[in-house]
């Protein structure tokens, strides 16, 4: 995608949450691509999960291997070593994504609870980029808790990438009647190729018809205001169901 002359989304600091998972790889590639296009600063954040470390300190903690059914003892030193290894892979993935555009980047490792750490980091950037991958207790893959929390409560704009997703045309901007809709449509124009994005007029009360309308448009990127009715609940589900990248503009 190329920017429209004279317009810019205003994203000067782009932060991507990285954990070396398949879902975060799509987010890493998208963040690096946007940083290169916009001349933005690129940052990567890996969170050493404090909840996992506390679990590892319990005397009965163990990993159940599937499908073998064998148990492997779980202890804090082993978990800390594994977290360091994952952080190293995440940094390597960020470096690989940044290399084609010769981007410099900053990589930060924080220790704490994942959602609060990511939300706190969003206060210091213009755009937070996350993969949507998560796994429910049932084993079904869905939208992760971190992505949902960011969509609802992050201080910055948020770009959510489905597993295997990438930024691509066509771009669809949603006019939902919210105060932030003009800004969201301006960002959509900036990120779309000429002649510009399609505009879908879809107030939150019409959320039931959104998946069908978007299926006909087949967007690569959906852009909507984060202060409207599509950042949570059924509205968010409707947009994520398209499997397109989703940009919530603040």
C-alpha cells in the first residue's frame, strides 16, 4: 500500500507486542512495514509473564504433554530460562522484519502481568500492534485476552492482525457516526491506494449486517474509530470475524 500525498496517519511511535508466536509474527511484520512507510520509530515489547512465574513456584506445578499424557515438572529457573529464550527469538523476529527497510528499533523486556504491561506501554506510543491469536480453555483458537483488552482500553490507536494476516488493500473505513469517525476515515485514506478506501456506513445498531457487507468488500484492512461502538462486544466480534487486519483509531 502507498500513502496518499499530503495525508499522514500521525503514527510517529509504533509499538508491537512480540512473543515469537505465529500470531505475533504477523503483527511484527505489519509494524515494521508501517514504520518504514511512515518514518516512525519502531519498538518491540516482550512481557515475562509474572503469573506464569508465580505458577512455576508452586510445588505441584507441572506441564501436561499432549498427546503423550506425560507430566514434566515445572520450576521457576526452568521457566525463566524458557522466557529468556522466547524473548531472544522475538527480538530476532523483530530484527528480521526491520531489516528490509533498514530500520533501527528498540526492544524492551518487561516483567509483570501481560495485559497491564501492554496497556501501560500504549500510553507512550501512537500505535500499538498486536496479533489476535489466543487459545480458550476449551482449546479453541480465538481472540486473545491481550488483544481484546487493547481494543477496549489502550491509550493509543490499535492495529490487530489475525494469524497469517498482513496489511493489504482494499481498505475499508467504517462511518459509525462516532466523534472519531472523521479521523478514522482520514487514516483509511492515508493507508489506501488511490482512488481511496471504500466507506461502509455501519452504525453500531446495524452490527448484525456488518460481516456480510464486509465479506462482499473483501477488505485487507478495516479502519474504524476507537471511540465508537465497535471496540468491544458484538461490534468487535463482527469486525474480527472478517479475518482482515483491524485498525482502531484514537
